[in-house]
C-alpha cells in the first residue's frame, strides 16, 4: 500500500465551493484501478488548509494509472482552480516495525 499525501491550500472564501466540488470529484478516484481509500480533512486552526490522504495499491496506480488517464483531466478541471499554490503531492511507505495501533482497553465498553 502506498499512501499519497496532498496538503491543499484553498483560495480564501472558496472553501465551501471546494468541498462541494470534491464530493463530485471523489467519484473519479473511487473508480480508478489500484485505489484503496481516501480521506479529506480540514485544518481547525487554518480553515483554508486541507489534507488529502489517498491510499493506492502501488505507486504506478497513482502516477501512471490515474495521473495519465482521461479521468485525471476531469479531476483537474473540477479541483485545481481552487488551489493556491498547487500542492506538492508525496508518497510514503511504511517503516518496518514502526506502525502500531492502540489495542482496546480491557474492560472498556
């Protein structure tokens, strides 16, 4: 699995329009080969800033399969005019043995 991390800065006053456009655009990535999941979160302290986390099966699923597709052109049309500046998108891989999740507390409801 390859997490894609995209910090997004939306032009002032366009946050609501961006969120509506994203609801439409997310259908595009849902249909892409190698897509696993996504999560869009808005910053509490800086409401113009968002982070988009997309998980792909492989780097090529994003960089080739998605970014070189006709569907990506529609994604760009729907979303890219909201960004200032355009985001720098990075990809990550897990560090072996360094990922943990909390276990349920015994006796907790």
